[in-house]
C-alpha cells in the first residue's frame, strides 16, 4: 500500500513538473516567437480557383491566399500545410466548389478544406511523387493530375485512390496540364494530347480529330469547347469529336504562347510572348483585340465572370527592359481598365537584408528592392524595381545591390539607383564589403575592387584558384573570400591571395564567413567549420540535422545565427549558437516558411528574409538558450515542428531501449513506447488535439506544437 502511495506521489510530482514546464513553455512561446512584418508585398500568383465570389490564389512560394470579394482584397490561409522542405509552399493546382476546396502544395502535398481555406487537412492515402498540376471534381469522383505521374482518380471523394491511365498513350512520364469536367464527359490533356472519358476516368479515348500535334489546355465556353494549341486556337461544338481552327481576328504572330481563361460565356486569351490580348463574343469562333495596358508580359490570367478578370504580369517585358514590377491586377469591365491588387499578397521571394540607420532594405527575386522605415510595419518599393537582387549591403551610407543583373548603387536611401558594373567580366554578383574607400565585390569571375564608389571595377583575384567568389568578410584591413574551393585571405587589399587553412572537404563551396572571438566560422553546405585563432586547421563544429546545410551566418552581440537556404522537411530554418558555434539550437517558432535567405539586425530586433513569405522579425532579447531539460540531450531531434498528422523522433544509438513518452499541456501522457531504433520513430498525431506537447526520451525532453 505504501509502495502504491509513493508511486502515486511520484506520478503526481512528475505530472506537476511536466505541467509547469509546459505552462512555462507556452508562456515563453506566446511571447517569444517570430512575427511577420507587413510584407513586403509583391508575391506572384500562378493558379486560381473560384466558388462564386470566393477566389483562391496559389503562389509559387507562399501558399494560398483567399478573397471573398472577387479578388479586391486577400488573406493568407495556410493553416494546416506542412513544412515541405525545399519546395516550400509552392501551390501548383487549386479547386473549389460549394462544399470543398483542394490544393496541390509542393511535391506530393494534397490538401482539402471545408471552410474556404481557413483550415487545411492532408488528403489520406494519396501519393503523387510529382507536383500536382490539375484537380477536378464531380459528385463523389475526384481527379488529380501531376507534372510527371499522370492521372489518378477517386470514386469515394478521396478516401481511396487508383491510377486512371487506361487508354493514355504509353510514355516515360505523363505530364497533365488540365482536367476538365463537362458533363457527361471528363477531359484531360496529357503530354500534349487531348483525351475524353465517359465513365469518370476508368477509360480514356484520344479526341484529336482536327487538332495539331501539341495541345496545351482546354476550356468550356457556353456550348463550345476551346483548345489552346501550338497552332493557335481550336474549337469544338460536339464535345471534342471534331475540332476546327479558330484564329479569326488573331494576328498570326500572336500564337507563340497563348493562355486562355473562361467563365460561362466569357472567354479571354493572351499571348505570353507578344503581350497581346483578345476576347470573344461568340464562344471562341472569332476574336476581338483588347488594349494591352501593361509594360510587363503576361504570366497567368483568370476569368471571374460578370466581366471580372484577374491578370498576373510577369517579372519583365519580352522585348525590352522595364522598371515596372510584376503585379496582380483586377478588371471589372472585361479588360478596359485595371486596378493593382498586389498589396495584400506577401508571398514575396526575399533574398537579402541590409540595415541603414533606422531603415531596413529587402531585396527580392524579381521585384527589386523594398524599404521599411518603421520596423517592418510597412514597406515601399525603392527606385530599383523588377530585378533579381541576390545581395544588398549598406557600405558607408551607399546602398549596393547585386545579383544576376550586375551592380546598382543608391546614394539617396534607395530613391534613385545607378548601374555600377563597369569593368566586371561577369555581372553575376554575390556579396560586397569595403575597407576604407576601397569597395570589393564577390562575383562569378572572382573578386573585384572599386576605388570610386563603384563607378568602375577591376579584377583582384590573383592567387584565387577558382573564379567563383561566393562571399566576402573584412576584419580590420584583412580581407577574406569564400569561393568554390575554400577560403582565401588577402592582407594587401586584394592584390594577392593565399589559401587559408586545411581540413575542408575537397572543392568546398564557402557561402558565408564571420569573425567571432578571434575565430573564423564558415558555412560550406556540408557543415559549419571553425578556424581557431592561430590555427591552420579547419575543424567541423556542426553537422547532421542541426545546421549542416546552413547558408549564411550572422553575429549579433554574443550570439551567432545560421539560416537554412533549403531546409530538410520538418527542420528549422533559423539556428542560434550561444557558445561560439560549437552547438546549435533551432529557433523557428512563428516562422511560416523555413527557407530563410538571410538574417539581419536592426535596432533591438533580428529580421529574416524568407523564400516566399516576406520578412519576419523577433526581439534579440528573446533569444535565450533552451531550458536544460529540453536540450539536455543534443541527440534528440523532433520534427516537423509544428506537426500535423505525424511526428518523427530521431535519437542516437546510445538511446536505444530508453522509454519514449509524450505528454500534453495538462501533463497527461498521450503516448508511451520504447525506442527500438536509432534513426526514426514515427508517431501518428492525426487524432491529437491542437496544442503544445512534451516529448521525453529518458531524462531528455523536447517541446513540440501540434496543429
């Protein structure tokens, strides 16, 4: 009896400790996490779906946005999407009706929502292995097409799946561009061929009579079907039995890359190459031109009905350079006038950050450079627009922007920019630093120097054994260059270089160099290496799951930040070291996108630039080492975090045989097991309530969020 009493007391103490630990974790998390800034806005859309006035927009990197007013305003709705690693929240296909919405996200991500995207859940039992490109539904029949895996169908609204390729011509890969339901038929375009099924995809028949060899898409318009082909527009009035050319009114050169959209009797086409616009008043039999009001080429368009039309412009013009950034536009009068509605879509591919006084500059892939003067509350485009800017740096008040289009310099806070790449033999630029009045640029052809604020550049690569320079770092008057073949150092302003240290893997690509406590630390994609002061031997200080593929490093006070450019599924995008780089902890709570390009400090905050979700910030004071209980065993890795339908616990070999227990926020044990393997133990969390949980292996604990 006494033993039972003691056991109960011990259980009570442990449950109380777990509960207190959970409450502390919850309180810390509630106030200590990354918070999104308001942008920068400017993310591209690439697919749409519509249910009456509710419009879904998919983006290449930032997930799904939803509008309940025909696109006039937007809200991000990604709740429930998993961290999908390098593919990120790439949305390739959408579908919506009165009951359900579907989204194809990343590679093999298929989700549904019953509340207009407020919450998404993964589709059970579905596997594509390719990005989804088309989704269609009729009654309980659901159809999905992918970029290489062909067609799949479900007869029970997604509970079970089967291949739907009977009748489709054999090929190594089957790329599906569109699936269209037009009762009583289902149409699909696979590898440029048009197919039709009258038994919900069980069998397909080739319907190509009259069509040219390559067909790209099919669209309903009233009683007719309209197809986009390599020879322009074709039309069928007998459900695809026979097709005839329908290019009346179209300039013959305007059939290079046609894209089409329709809604009931409304239909529009646009040539992506020549940037010309047409509509039809007779269900695609003939076409009438519409004035094309944009500087940039067309990227995608979508008809909403009642003369409403969405139009996404591309990053640039086809025939000339343009300063106009890409944007999403809405027309409510069939293309006569347009309104830019990009200002609520923050799926921006951010690449680099630079602080200058109280201002923060953010460079993007395709939209140029943005600036915030109020700590991220608002962002505005600077005078440098529509460029891919890989790196942006503040060098003594001058802002330098570099990328695949050379170098631009601004001396007035980004209002105006001048092209400053004269003398570069390759205008692909990766980094900038300066020593006094000497500017240095890391480029694809080595290191270059300018003594006149970037007006002209000369090569300074003598001794560097590879032309590719990835990054630069200055310590006093000593200059360091990270290259495709390790680290090089110069003590004479780049006039000559010597290889620095040994012990790096062969052909190490060095992406970042920092100086911390007299030591040098670098990222290589194969781990973080340190060169202690006075040593000539690089030593590996981090590898494996924590920060092996770290991209850039940033020293902030006594902390070192590392960010991941292409995170492994479920792992963190930001890591922090509190001991000079020896150990690293993931600090990504609050980030909705774990592909992070750069970390920057402004005032008392740290900012990160993400691939497709804009910028996030967090107070420097909030970054503290995780509790000793939570991080007592660095061999424990728990991912994804947040988790959705499954949780993976990864341990080291010496932890085999230890008990595994998981507790909810109330201290109740929801799972008890024994670690049987050192690699991965997978836990099904699909039935768990949303909230915070504690994973315990032996005496070590980790915190995880389930949503």
